[in-house]
């Protein structure tokens, strides 16, 4: 990235210019130059002014805001570049400078004719710049600024505006104007429209950079902008209304007009932006700046402050302080100070910056410019440090990533948050340099060696950091409840703790979309290659402070539905004719309102009882289903749980049998129930088996349980009816007697062979006989080789790995189980499989039934009672107790124009629309992919309704409805601005994991990389301002796409190491297919906590660090969470006190690496650490076993496997390498 | 010299043999002309309280094809210590142990009064008896309860060392493991799937122990345990026996997997105790409704097959079911295991299809209306009755070998036996009954079990037998005594040859009318079983016809009218195994009349015997009917018997009851006991049996005073005889 950035840097500067030139640029340029901006900016104020303009732009901003979204995205992407670009944004200031600082040749250049030169020079950069600017900066600045600029925050707004702009995109509507305005620049289209704006941006950017660079050491400005962006974003969020304010901007309008204004604004925004963001919060400093700014309009002040924030662009701040010339110097110094203050907010804004990251390249350019870059680098770093918070943000994503990265990196480090950051800073500067354009071009892996080596390595701190993004999101969105009423609004990331208020759309805990803004046409969708999918977790458990879906009963007639498409009553139904009819939001069909449901409408056309009825006001609710919704039109029986326990030699010997029996005795008191005061009416049954099956009659009236042996496994049947499935409370004595006796009965067994197919058949038959749905818990130990249906042979053949035949290993060995699964689904028989293998058991085949029936597979390889007991029993407890529905059918209805075409998860489909789940628990997730079959309209957006018909654990038939509305966009930029990378990755992983069933793994990997490249290339081509090909530009919302995608590619399933067994791969493959976004996120990008930094006093967790070995300190202790495992890595030089606190021993050598739980020690540190571990476990659906890994220990290999940003020993690329590779791919696509 | 009557009686008492002819025509031609073949009824285990078994092995003829046992008819050279076989004339030296014999020191088997002698032989380990209960659980609760009690009671009747096993079935089949403690275990099979014996063995885990004997015992022990060890266990198990839990929808029969249950029982014993005496006792309360061997589907709207259906070839399952059960029966018979059927239900239970199980293996069939009747309870109890020695009246795994003089060959046997397919010089080519062999297997015997054996005189007319020549037949019955001893009973009989031309009067005189009637009836029944239809009657008509034939023609053994297929099967089953006396009763029921006019007297089985002031006691073997005449019934109703002054009336009423009790005490299976009166609905049992000398057609043509008219179109004996006479004349003409 850095590399890229560098080029970008260069380009940005250059680019903007060209861009501007090409566009109104000239004009802008001219404007700029002429524009007061320049003047304003000329002095440092210039920047300020620039900012000011920003506000004005803000006005325009609104329009831009439209763009902003894009820009927002861009912002981030740009950010990478951003840094560089930031430079550019700074450029904005440059103009100012230009005037003033013309001395800064660059600045001057930009401002005036030089631009061309710049362009030329930065040919590439400019583009990037533009992009940067356009995307982030531009957008942000323009739009954001305006919007945020809103009256109140005029200045801040500006800065915010940019941000907001970015965000605003999300609220396109509001920004609608923006589009018209140049703001739109982001999208290619906009270009024309915005040409001016773009140019502005470009110009500004260009100018800024150049100028900025020169003046402030462009970096300052550039960064500054970036920060602003970030900040902007944050602002925008808050103050969408700000836009209006922007309107106020009109005054600024002139600036806009000048657009250089935009540019300036951009710049301004940037600088300001930072201020704004920061300003608002931090910016108390603002005032001072203002003062400085005073020179400039008030806005500038803020801007400045922002600028200062941008501290990156310290220039900004510096400017403020210095107001004019001070910038560089001031910037340097002030920024920092400012930054601190700023930082907080900026951080948030960083995101946007990230978008700018695209500019990464710019940095390079900047670099090239030498001065700028250098300046940038140099100053920024310091600033960054100061900026830390903010800059990081901006840079964070982008900045850090790219050129800015260095600086940002520094910032980040500086941010403290990132422990590493600080040190990084220093390197950061250099980093940018490292980001040689050349290096970028060079293939990633190879790159490094070739050019890079000679040049600088890409600085890992300079590339988008997941941690940064996560922390930003936490800071920005974690505090306020997320209200679902606004269509198309992207929710906080899964890593953020937030509260949801259901106001008409389903909570993100139920549904997450890859994009909250769908392209209107399939052409756009195809062009962008962004998957349109929703990850649906229909029965998700909500936190205690959120209200579970209300239950609605529409009486005997059943739920009210659309006559044609059968969609259920929901907030999208439009009541007409005084409430006598309603029009379906999905198919537009008009349906009569049944008399008992009639209600008058109020003056707005809403039903008077709208707020009293969950189905008219909420996104999620449940209907009571009538008998028409029941199988065979019969009210279902309460479901049953059947426990099927392998009692062959292996299972007995490893202690599983005894453990299960022992545990079940207590566990049976905790069967799922809806009302905790009432006993569960789920019935239970027991079967043990080896080569034959033993059923148990545990009827309450018996003195002793009775065993019934069925040896006819070829033709399974259930030997008893009465007494097999019993109510726990009634038969407790008999059941306990049975569970006591089972381990003893088989203690001396010599039977080693097992069957499997008949076991499931048995459970199925039992449920059939009892005419109910239910769940089977199968505890199984070995490959079923006994003569019986479903018999398997050992087909493990490592030689096939990596060949075209590898896919066969993931396919079931025989079709028997697929057919069986079908039967199970028909009956509503969900199968959970607990495996205790000592060798190959063919998970790929055994897992077919569980994964087709909504069940789960748990695998405990080399199970040992002592070490695995806790994990197994906790999994079992959780699995038995978790709330679930049975015999479910899920259907996703969509509004005209799109259609659910593909489904991923643990279920079975007998047709193309109905997802049949024999069982559906609170952790099961279905990913649904949508495709266009017509055009969507921006006005109505796209609606989806997910209806799940299921039998509750009390035997009630219910319908759970989740509604979701997203926006539609005619501009690609909007799409990119509203994506959610985590969800996209969830989709990609599921898609890829399914593809390997039918395609060679290599092809799957390639196509993933390819699609990702296309997405980014499309963005680059259509949404980012032109920049040099050497620049890597990432959309803000997707700046983590490469790193996460790399994690997917490196996962054991797609890229197995030599020590990964086929079973493990098949297991993980199946596991991921039903994961929700939260789990897939941590699964692919594990959480790594420096626990030695644990603050015992506070509830807060230490900020996670990136998954790279470089970031581990020998003196530290780290906790790594993968969703499946917990590792506690202990550095060899860890302090004795620390060790004493954790392990009770001060000596590193005395730590027992085989321990599975930490000793209970009476010190606050130990307590807190154990609490954390416990809380981690609580968050996951599966119990995570703790492994203590000592540095240099054998186990460390396993641990290192999860440091996903590093190269792994099976050949997986490091993050940096992969990013370079991705860049190359993109470049190829673009050329 | 004794009359033939006395001779016959004496022979029967001593040897358990009744011959149709006691002088044998000396050539094939003459024998054929006699119509009634040379044949005999043989009761192998006839109770002989005065016959102590000898404790050594029989001495056999050394000729490989003969192997006849030394008997009183053999010529013995005491000095040379040589004996000559009277069948093959082989001269055999006595074994060393006989060194001391002389004219005055003869072994028992040489003494004339020991023409029947029993040896106890020690061969192999003494195998315990095995009783395997196969219990239908698709019963009404009341029935099941009664059955449970009967079964629990039976445990106390079993020999303590006997092995006992339990299989229950309904929709599924459960083989109960009896050795376990704590959890009771059972192996379950589905009722619809036919499994090979090998599969069953595998599934029951009986395969492993093939290598060593002790293990085998251990394995089998899981399912078959000595009564004394599992008495309590099993009592509990039986006590907890539940009705088949599977729901029976409206309009359906319960699913009853009798066929598979039996196949598993057979396989279980086959795998564990081949060639050891064992009884499988099937208790069923309805027809098999699923799986192989099913007799009728589970739809109640399809009634179980009737004779009508069978004649119309409308009984879909019958042939398959019969074939299935025959195969099972043969497997069981090969291993010497017998199968009893205790079928108690108001409707048919599929005895027609299952009868071969018992017929071929010597098992009992008991048919009743409910398990909760004394008929079943006492009959079942009587299965375990003991003789004067305190030993069970049952024997197992018997094989009967017949040896004949050269002039005679054996054509076949009719009785509860299967052919062992032993060819030999004495096997005739003409088969009557189960032929083509000189050895039969009788898996289960009791003292009354009687076989009919048919012979053929093969001597040609042109090679006369010297005057005074005697033909001999030797029956060698090897069996497992209920005390687990192996025993061999040898009966040797001889009859004189007579020239039919010169000694026709003698031959006539030697004719045993009763035996002949039974023997012919058995042939008729055998044919009826295998051929069906009116042909049998016609065949019978062509044969010798006497009084018995009149009743035989009307008996349920040949007439199916008014009888269900099951009943016919049941009657025939009993008929082919009972001894002569009982058989005669079955053919021509006995009617006793009780009145104030004198002591009880047997009266004609004729409608004229039905008089108002008489009490009748009819014994048809299957039913005991006490019929109170019209007047008697009125008196009884008026309660005269309660009055002291009519003590005599009370006694009169009591007399037939006492007599009936006596019969009830001894008969197996218990007859149906009916107490009825003139005009009573149950009087039909009597009315259907008596000779309809008075019917509604001729009521007024005859004297008015006596008898009761029978509403029937059947011909009376008088008509029959008239007709017969006409025929006899015309045919001879």
C-alpha cells in the first residue's frame, strides 16, 4: 500500500491537478487561485479558508454529499492514498498556500497554471488524488463539509460535511441535492456533473497536495484533509441535517462555485473536516484555531482546527495556529496537540480517510514530490502522532495503509490505541517512502523481494488496519442506539457493542446486508461485482436490553397476507381507500383488509393503530400460525430430543460415554422452554449403539429401564412406541437409573465397529412414530465400517490434496446420507453430531445429515476426558439449552426487481424458494444472495421479507417475520459507500466453501481474488477520481476487503497446511456455512488482545492489536480468540509479576503448557483476565478451549497459524504481499 | 382259544397296536381285494406301568440294511450264542455281554411278554428340555392378564432344570434376554422382514461361539435359562408384559407378526439346541396380519378366508402362508423341535395355515375362545401333566423306524410325523400317507399319540407262503424321555399269513372293524387335507362302507359345512393323532341317556333318543354336551332338585355331570363343556350330531311318541343304508 501510496502521492498531487485541469479544474484551479480560497488559503488561513470554502461547499456539499457517500467510501480508500491524498486535501490548503505559500512551488503550481505541471508530474497521483479527493476528500469535503457545515458547525460541518458527505451518501436522499452539485464527483458520472466539483476536488487535492505539500509539507494538509474526512464522516452521521446547514453554505456557494471551492472545500473540509470532527469534540482547540482562522471566515477556523486535527495535516492545525505560514511548523506542533484532542473524533473520521486511502498512491506521489511526501511523511508522522487519534483514523485505514500510513501509522501508533503505533510512527514516515510505486507494480510476493527490497518494504502500519476500523466504529457508533427506521442505513460493525431500536427494519442482529444500497440495475450489479446478499439469523438471541419480537395473533384467519405474493403484513404495506385495502410493498397487488383488521387512516395515510401493532411498525415480529400452517393440518406435537450414544470400545475408553451419561442427568432439567417457570414439554429418548442399536424404554411406570436391542440395522425401525419418548419429570427415576447403568453395562465392551446411518434412521423413525419434530444428539466416535446402510470406507488420501480431484474429498462418499437427510427434513428431524474421532471419520460424509437439517457438527479430535471435558460439556449444555425452532421453513420475499437466488447454510431445499430447516437454533444463519430480475427504483428501494414458519419448543406453530428495506442507487458510488465488508466476507467465504465441492480449490481461490479485484477495479474505474495506475485506491467501506479476503484464502479449507486433516477441513467447511457475521469475522480475523496491558480498574478491554507476529512483544502476554479456540501466548520475557499474577508462578519455565484453564488466583489481575476469557466464551456459540502457548514452544506453530497478517508456513501470503498482488490484479483489470 | 376280540384287546394293551386285519392275506392280489389295506394303529408310547425299561443297549442285527432289534420272535441258538434275525434271516452272534444267556437265563427281549421293551441308552450329554414361549401381545387386556397368569403358573410346572425362553410379538418381535440383571434386555425384530437363519443368529449374537462348546452354552444362555435360575426374573418379566403399544387405527386389525416370531424362535433353537427336545409354544390371539405367513391383511373390512373363499380360490394369502409355515415346520422337525399352537380367539386365527407347524412336529393345537377360559387354562396345565412316575407325559425328538418281513412293505404313515426319507428294503413304492420311507420323525409324543401305518403285501400270488408262516413288523422308537434320558422302545408284532381263498372266513373273522374304520378315516382325512373337495367323499364311498362311514361322512373331518377352515384344521389335527378309542368317539360320538327308568345307558346316536324325560350326555371328544329333555328341564327350572323329597331328581341331574367331570379330567385337550336343555341354543351341538331319523319332512310319517325332529335335509341313516344296499347289489352285479 505504502508503495502504492507513494505513487499515489505523487499522482494525487499531480492528479488532482490534471483532473482539475481536465475538468473545471482549470477553472477551479483558476477559481482556486482566484478564489478567495486561495487567498484565504494562501495564508495558512488559506487552508482554513479552504475549509471555509468547505462549508460553502458544504452547501454544495449536500449535492456532493450524494457523492460523499462515495467519497466516504473513497475517503477511506483514498485514505490509503488519502494520506497522500490527504496531502492532496491538504492541497486544498495549498491553494491557500499557493497564494501565500506560493513559495511552495507546488502550491503555487497547483493554484495556478502549475497545476498542469502537477498533473503532469503527478499524472498518476492526480488521478489518485482525484479519487482520493473525490472519494473521500472531495466528497467529504464537499459534501460533508457542507452538510456538517450545517449552520451550527459551519466550520466543523465542513469538515464534518466531508465526512458526512461520505456518510451522507448513505442518506442519499438528503443529499440528493449533492448529486446535482459537483459533490458527486466520486462516481464517474459525477465527474461530469461534478466535473467542476471534482476538479475542485481534484484541484484542491492537487493543489492541496502540491501546495500543501510544499507549504506545510504537503503532508500536513493532506493528512489534515484526511482527518477531516474522518471526522466528517462522524459528523455527517450525526448531523445529516447538517447538510441543510450546508445549504446555508450558499454563502460558501461562491466558494463552491469556485469550486475550487469544492476543492477548497475539500481541502478545507479536510483540514476543517478534521477540525470539525475533532472540533466538535476535541476542538475546543477549535476556537483558538478559529482565532487564527478568524482571519478566515469562521469556518476556516474550524477548518483549521480540523486541520489541526488533520494534524496529520498538521498543516491544518498549524495553519490554524499559525493561521498562515505557521502551518508547517505549527501544524507540526499544534497538530499534535490538537490531534490529541482531535484524535478522538478524528479517529472516527479516519475511516473516511481510509477511503482516501486510495490515495495511497498519492503518498507516493507525495513522496515523489519528495517534499510533499517527505514533508508529508515527516510532518505527518509527527503530526500523526499528535494526530494519532484522528490522523490515524484517516490514515488509519488509508492513511496508515498507504503513504499516509507512515504518517498515520505514526499517528495510529501515536494514537496509543495501537500499541504498536507509536513505534510505527517513526517508521511510518519511512514507510511511505517504502511505498514505492515500483514496489506496487511488482507482484506482491515477488514485489517485496525485487524492487521493494531495494527500496523500502511496505510498512505494515501503512496499510488499512482492521483494528483501526473496528476501533473507529466503536468510537463512532458504539455509544448511541442504532435505530432501524432509516432505510439504507448501515449498522455498526459486528465488533461494536451497540443497542438496536427496531423502528421498522429488522435489527442487524437478524439481518445484515452486504450493501445497504443496491444498484438499481443488474448491469450495475454486474459491473461492480459486489455481491448482493443478506446474512439472516432468524432466531438470533437478543441482548437483554432489547425486546424480543412481539407475538401477534391475527385470529383464526391467520396472518393477513398479500393475496398475490403472500407477503405477510408489514410496515411496507400501504393502506389505501380509507384503510379498506392495502397495497403490497412487494408486488403492488391490492388486497382487501379483512373486516376484523380494519382501521381508519390518519391524515398521513397511516393507520391509526399503526403504533400499536408490531406488524405495522416493527421490523421483526412473530405471528401465531393457524392450523393451516401445520403439517397435515394438525397442531404439532411438542418436539422431542433423542440422545444417541456410541458405546463402542473407543467411545467407552476415552470416557465420552460416562461423561455424557453423567452430564445428561443434570442437563435434562434445562431443556429449552419459553417460560422458565414451566417445565419443558420436550420429551426425551435414549439410544446407545455400536454395531447394533439399543433402545431404552424408560416409561415412568417401570421399576427398571428396559433395553431393546435392534440388530437388524439393514432395515432400521423403532422397536417401541410407548416409553421411548418420555417426559423428563415423570420418568426421572427411571432415566437416572438408565444413565447410571449405561456406562457400566458397556464398560467391558470389545465391540469396535460402529454403524451410523441406522442410528440416524432410528431417531428419525422414532420421531415419525411419535409424529413430532425433534432433534437428535448423536455422540459418535469412529468411521462407521460395520455392515449396514451408510457404511463408509476410509478414503483419506492426502495425495489428492491440491489436485483437481480434491473436491471429491469434500463430497459425501455415498449418496445414502443425502437421501436420509431429505427424509429427516421432511419429518423435522434435526441432527446434531458430536464426534470423538481418533482417526479419519469422514466428516464430509457424516456431516451431510447435520448440515442439511439445520444441525451442528462438533468435533473433538483425540478426545480426552481430562482435557476436553470442559469444552465438550459446555458445548453440549449450550447445544441442548439453546432456544430453537423445529420443522422450519424459511422464505425470503423481495420486492419486484430482485429475487433471492441462492442460499447458503445448514438446510435443505426441495425447490428453489423454500429453505427447509428441520431445526433452527439461535445460532444458525442463512446467507441469501439476491439477483436482479428487473430494475429497482431509487424511490422505493428494495424490500425483503424473511418469513420463518416453525414450531416452537412448546409445540406452537409460529411465523417469524423479518423485514428489511435498503436503498437503491443509480450511482455505483452509493453502492460502494454503503457496503459492509464483514458481511461480504461472510458471503465470500460461504460461496467459496461451497464452490470447492465442485471446483478445484485453486480455481475457487483464483475466482475469489478475481472477483475482489473486479470490485475494487470497478470502484477505481467508476468512482475514484483518476489517478495513476500505480495507485491503489480502496473504497472506504471496503478497505479491509483485501486483508479479510486474504484470511479467507489462507484458511485451512482453501489453503491447507500439511498438518491439516481432511476431516478438519470438511469440518470447518461445514461450520462456516452456517456462521453469522460476528463469528465469521473473528474466525477469519482472530482477535488478539495484549492482556499485559489490561487495566484491572476498568471494564474496558485493551485495544486489540493486529494479527501479526511483529506486533507481539516478548515481554507481553496475549490472548488470541478465533471463535473456536483461545490461546494465551506468553512472551519469553514477560514480567515475573505478570506471570505470577496469571499463573501463580514467576518463572516462565514453570508454566505448564498443557493447562486448559488458568489457575484461580486471588489477585485482581487474574480475576479480570479470567473474567475476560469467560466473557469471550459467552459471546461464542461454541466453547473455546484455552491453550497456553509459550514463546518458542512447539505449540507456538499452531498459534502462529492464526496470525493471519503474516505469511504462514503453508504458503499463505502476508497481508502486505496480498495487497500488492491485489493491486496488480486491479491494475491489470484497469488496463 | 381266545376270541379275536380278546386277542385284539390283549395286543393293544401290550403293544399299543391295532391292526385292521389280524390274519394277513398272503398275496398282493388278495390283499388288494380286501379293500381295507393291511394296516395298523400304533401308539409308540403307550403307557405301560408294568414295563420297566432295561438299562442297556438293544442288540441289533448286523446286516447294515436291516439292523433289526433282537426280539422274542428271533430264533436263538443258545449254545452257539447266535441269533437269527427274523426279518432278514441274518445270523448274528450275541455281543460279549450276553455270554451268560441260556434257555433259562434269557434276556428280557427274548421273552414273549416283552414283545414291547424299552431300553435306556446313554448317548452324549443329557440335554435339558427347552421350552420357548412365543407370546402374542396383541390381546385384550383381560386375555393378556389371563395368559400372563397361565404362563407364570406354568413356570412352576416345568422341570426345574428345563431351559426356558421368551419371545413376545405384536407388531415387532422381542427376544428377551433372561440372564441380565438391572436393565432387562430384549432383541427386537421387525415383523415384516424375513430373515435367513444365519442373519437371525448374527443379530442375536449366536454366531461367535461356533468354536467351543462352553461358549455356545453361555451364548444360548442369554435367551434360554434354567427355570430355577430365572424363575423370579421371568415372573417379573411376564408380569410387566404389556399389550402391544402400537396404536391400532379404527377399522384395522392389530399387526401381528406371528410368522417372523416363529421363524426367530425356530432359528434360535436351531442355533442353540439342535437335535434336543424342545417345545416352542405359540400363544396367539388372532391371525397373523403382517409379514411372511400372514393370513389376512390388517383391514377389518376384509374378512378372514372362509371355505367359500378357498373354494373360489379367493384366499390370497393362504397358499403363501401355508408354504411358509411348512418350511418352518420342516426346519423345526429336522432339529427335533416341536411347535404348539394355543390359539384363543373368537374369530379364526389362521390355524389352517399354521396347522402344519404342529402336525409335522408333533405339537399340540389348542383352540379356544379366550385365554381367560378354563378350557385354555386347564388344557395348558394339562400339557405339563405327569404320569404315575411323576414324569411328564411328553417325549421329544422321537424317530420311529419300521421293519417288516420280506413279504410286507410299509407304504406310509399318517400321524404327527415327518418323513426322514430313509430308504430301505422295507419301503413300498405305493405311498399311503407319508410314505417313501421307513423312518419318521415325531418331534413330540405323548402316551396317546397314535400313528396309522399302512402296509402292502408284496408277496406274489404265485409264490405262496408256507402254511403257518408269520409276517412280522418291528417298530423301533427312539426318543428323548422327559427326564432327558434317551430311550428306545421296540415293539415287535407278528401275524399269520392266510390264504384268502381257503381261509376267507378266518380272515373275515380277524377283521378289526373299529381299527379299520379309524384307519380308513385317517386315510380319508389325509386325502381331504391334501386333495380337498368332494372327491374324498366319493373315494370313501367307493371304499368299504359301514356304519362308521355314515357318521364319518357327517363328521367335521370330512365335512366343512358349518365349520371354519380353522376348525376343520383343528379337528383333523386331533383326529390324526389320537388313539383308537378317542378316534372312534370323534367319528361317532357317544350318547348316554340318564333317566329314572334305569341306570345310565348308551343309546343310539339318533334323534329318537332325544326324549323329554331323559338327560343325555354326548361326548364328541371336542364337546361334552349335557342335554336335559324338555320335562327334565322344566323340572329343573321349577327347582325340584332343591327339594329334599326329590333327592332322586337331584341325583339324576348330578349323574351326567359327574360322568362328564371324569371325562374332562383325562382328556387332552379339554373338550368344550356344554350344559343345555331342550330348546336351548347350545342344543345344536347335539342335534347336529344325531342321526336325523326324524326330520321336518317325515315327522308325521313316523311314530309320534319318541324323539325330536331335526331340521335338516341330510339323509338319515335309514335312507343311507337303503341306498347303500342298492348300490352294493348293483356294484356286485
